[in-house]
C-alpha cells in the first residue's frame, strides 16, 4: 500500500468525516510519522481526486469524503467471518413477496440485535418497505414470568379479557404492521404463544386475547433471536415457519483483525460520545485483544465504556494540560491488567502486530443509529446506566457521566417543537418556585422548559413498570436534591397520567442539576450615583419591577469624597474572589471605583457610564432572565444605547481590511498576531472586517489605533472618528519598518487618516515583487500557487502598460497580495462583499476601472469563476 493510500485510510479509520474534526497537514504528519511536505502533496492530490475535502481558511484542515455506505458495510466482518451470514440476511429480506422469516442464534452479546437492525436498514435502503415503516423490538424475556401478560403485549387484548385489562390494547404485532418485528429471546415465548404466532405467519391474521371472533390482519417481516439452541428450546412446528436461520460466532471465534476493528470502533464511539479525543496506549489495545470476554462483543463494548468512564472521571478531576483523555493500562479492569502483566496469554504476537505506542481517537459529530428522541433511546440509556451501576460506580460518578450521556438528548429536546401544555407549564413553574423558596435551589428558566419537553416526550414514549429496575434504593440516601426531585416529579406525572420510574427521575435530576445555579455565580450589580437618594431610587424601582436580589445602591451626597465611598463599599459588601460585578455610574469621575473594587476584591468588574431607570432595568433583566454575565450585560447595553464603553476605550485594537471578503482580512489578522507576538507587542486586539457596516461598528465601539490592509477605506465617506485613524498598507509590515511603526501606534504616536508609506523604503520594483510573491506562496493553497502567481503578475504588467505610468512599490505589493487572494476566493466560490462606492468609481474613474477590468478578464483562466464588478472596484481603489 502506497503512502497516499495509507493517509486516506488513516483518515477513514479515525472517522474524520466532518470539517469540525478536520486535521492539518502537521497533525497527520506527526500521527503517521511522515515528512510534512510529502503529506501535503498527497493530501492535495487526494482532494483533486475527490477523496478528501479541505477548508478554505488557515490553517487548512482535511477530512475524508464520506461515501454512501450500504446497510451492511458498517458491520465489522461483513466481508470476513460474517460474509455468509449477511448473504443469508440479504436473501431473507429481499425474497418475494414478503421475505423469509429469520431466526438468528448465537451466544449472548454476539451481535444478534445489531444484525436485526441492519436487516431492517437494508429493507429501507432497497425500498422493500417504506422509509416510515416501523422497526419494533420486543424482548420476550421481559414478560417471561407472566405468560398471559407476554401474550397480551404481543397480540393485544380486549377490555375485560383478564383482571387489569381496563381498555383495549392493539399489541406489538399490530404496531409493527408494514415493517419489521424483532422478537429477542424468542425461546422465552411459551408454547401457546409460539402456536399463536405461527398461525399469524401462516394465515396473516391473529386474534387478540379475549376475542376469538374478530381476526386482526397484519403484514410484516419477522426476525427472531435466541441465545439458546433453537432445536432444543423451540417447537418443531414453530421452527418450520423460520426457513432462514443464521448462526453468529462468539467473539473468540472471530479473526483477531476483526476484534481489533471492534475495539477501535467502540473507542471511537466513546470519543464521539464524550466529545473529547482519546489517546489510548497500545498496551491497552493489546490487553483487550488478548482477553476472552464472556459477554462477547457486548462484554467488550461495556468494558471499553467503563474504561473510558474511569478515564473521563480522572480527566474531570485533574488539571487538564490539553483537551485529551489519556487511557492507560491502569484504567482497565483488574483481571485484564493481571492477565497482561503476568503474560497469562502470549502477547508478543499482538505487540508485533500493533507496534504504535498510542492510538488517537478523535471526537466528532456523526449520525447515530437512533435519534436520541426515538423510542429506542430508553433502552439505550438503560443499558448505559446498568453498565455503570453493575461496575460499582458511585452516585456522584454516575451523575457526572450521565450529564454527558444525556447531552445530545437535551440538545434535541431544545430544538423539538412540542405543542404548549399550559397545565404542565404551570406545574413546572410552581416546582421552580418551591425549590427556590423551600430549598434555596435556583434553576434557570431553560431547565424548566427542557423538563416540560421531557415530560411531553415521556407521554409519547411511555414506559411500563417492568421496563427498568429502580436505581432509587442505592441512590436515594446519597443526595437530598434527588429525593426532592423524585417526589415532586412523581406527583406531576400522576396528574398527567404518565408513569415514570426512578431512572426517568435520574435523567430529570441531571437536567435540573446541570442548570442548578450557585448563588455565588450571580452577577452583582452595583449602582453608584451622585445625590442623596438617586441610586437608591433607581434600585428600588428595579427590585419592585424585576425582583432581582443581587442589585445594590450607594448614594453619594455632593459633599462626600471618593475616599468615603470606597470606605462605604468595603464596609457594606463582602464580594467573594472572582465575583462578577457590573458597576453602573452616573459620572465619569466615579470610574476609578472600578479599579478600586477590582483590586480589593480580586473580582471581574465592568462598568457602564450612564445611570438611568431604563438602563438599570435592562441590566437586571439580562442578569435574571437571560443569565448574562457583567461583560455581556455591558456589551448589550452599550450597543443598545450607543454608549462608548470604558472597557472598549481601554483595549487597543488594530483592524485588518480586505473589502472584497472577510477571508483575506482574517488571514492578514493571523499574520499580524504572529508579527505582534514576535516583536513582544502585547495587549492589542486584532479584528478583521469585510464590509463597511462592520468597519463602522468597530470604529464606533472600539479603541481603534490603526487600519492595516490592502485597500485604504479613505476613499469612502469618512466620519470624524475615522479621520483620526491611520491606514497602513500591508507591505509596510512585510517589507518596511513595521516594528517601530507598531510600537509608535501602541504608544499613541499616531497621525491623521493618511497613508503611512515612504516611496523610498524599497529601492526596486523587482524586490517588492519578490517579497510579495514569497508571502503569497506561503499563504495560499499550493495546488493553485503557480496558476495564481502567473495570473497575478501578468495582470499587473498589463495594467501598468495600459496606464503608461510607474506604479509605486506600495501599490504593487498591495495589488499582488490582494489580487492573489481574490483569485483564490474565485476558485473556491467564496462570497464577495458589495462595493458601496462602485457607482462613484465607475462614474469618476471610468477609464481606470475599464482598464483594470480588461487586464483582469484577459488573464483570468477560463475555468475560474468570472470576477464581479465589486471585485474590480476594490482593485481599482488600490491605484487611486
């Protein structure tokens, strides 16, 4: 296998299928121990072949093009040990007219349920059944102790057919009509039930319990599964109705390479599930491969989940040096550690097969087999809980892990559009009030909304008492909040005729606990105004209307000094370290109090230099209802009321401009940040803009000390603020005395809105072309480099010849850099910002605009998107 194929397979194996998980050339080179330039060349070739995708910005990230996978191609071993089984499965589903009923046998944990799901997916994929056709799972073992209830669940019953049958029930078979019915642990179906089922298979109808007169018709494919020998546990007459029989091997019977793929698959699932990349030592992989799991694939899956859970708990409690969960041999179960360390099995061959020291599993977003909101979620979360509980995790540990487990579920609930239930909303609001008053527990409004949606989801996906064993016996004594929530939610559920068990309460508890607010985390609002009672009056109005308890007033009579106010603050307030404080003042003379509060309390303090009733009310609303922090409140209010915030005045800002799009401005911003770091210039924020509206906002709200870029915005209508800000061509930083210039700017030694350029700073045009070409080569995609450079240089030559003038070195540098990035954007079909002054340019400088346009069209390759007039307008501005 060649290097290029290895790189492609590496990205596929790591399941790098999305932009947010994309890797840089350096990432891949380091992971695969390859030379960076070789990797770069291969990656670009793979992109041209359509096998990889890449980002347009810097740094360039690559990810594999996700191929359309068939229903069975994701099954590990589909072309190996399970090839024959999958061929039988395909034939069974596709056989006309209604397929062949199939029974899958194999030891517990061998993958019977997963294969049944793939068979259903295959039917959907081949349009054998409609996409909305149901896939119904029924575990006969759940009701094995009560045969009558089992048959009732399966076939349905009519009202009064037995004690407790208070209403008609259609049954699982009716619900599966038109789709696929999966009967797990079918050997637990009593002989009577087997006979009733093969009557349905033979005739296409069945009778509900208590009704032998009215047949119920249905048509569906049936897949059964058993961990027992079908010949010994099933009626012969029943087995005849299942002509297609599949026997799955145990994990120990699978090839070692397939076991390795399974291990990687489950580690990858956990990385995606946790949302954090995993770095797994090779000893762990070898130890897992050598171990004989009694639970087969299910046992392997649960073990890996527990290993990752233990490592995740360590990660949460440690000082995180990076965003990685490291998994070592000590995270494995003791018996597997002992096997590995004692060489209970021969590990040498396995170690030789997998010589890497460690394997990275990147977290990513990927489609799940089931949506979190599907009915299958209940059984999935039950299995997760059981794996934690069975392995002896404490309540606190389970709670931490469960919050992560239900994260996706919460996100889907947030975006689900359920109808408003006024009664439920009232009860949940009352619950929130009771918790705040009686238990001093504060919950966000968002948590109550999510809890309302969870109850509506429970209505749509009801559970029965036999579904999940109660965890309450082990959890109730350890957490007072859980006890309260459990009691409250059971009462609300009873009012809505919803049955909830203690696992549902645990999920609700995690939802609420995730949004439970620590009283110390509230934003403290401190209003200080001149006058005998000005601040007190403002605060009293806010308390009456908003009832936000964390707002305080200090009145400053006209004869009081700042020293007296400082003393009053220290006597009156006991703000904790790192408190979040918003200071609202009525005069600039009080601004020094911000630094006083910050230094004395070691708190985060932001200020608004305008005290009014509306501003104080808005601040309280943002703090209480939107749960905004002081900085966010300050930003929102200063924007809404057009106040120049004190914070913005303190922070120096340099703006990078490239009016044809944000991409180039962002690229220049990255270059400039490196330039500042290299020259030890600190406390300067770099912002990029791509439109006139962006620039207007930045100039109004930020302390801008310079604009740096390829196009000088002086051509447009200039405000009085803008006239005070210098523009610096990018070439000055690249080739001139940029270090001294930036230091002068940071020290506020700036001039008016004029060009900071020196005609004699670069002696020759050839020199500037060489330096600009070098900068372009280092910052554009190498796949386009030659095409872009050739086009750019030739276009410049044609423009100079048409104008019959000498183009300055500054204009030459700006054009080359600006137009090179412009061509790259055209190749990538990136959007272009409209040129606000295009009409003025075309009317006042029509000849120049036309000459520039002709030179561009003449040299632009035909396979590149045609250039817009807006682009031409901005390029024309470079030569004005």
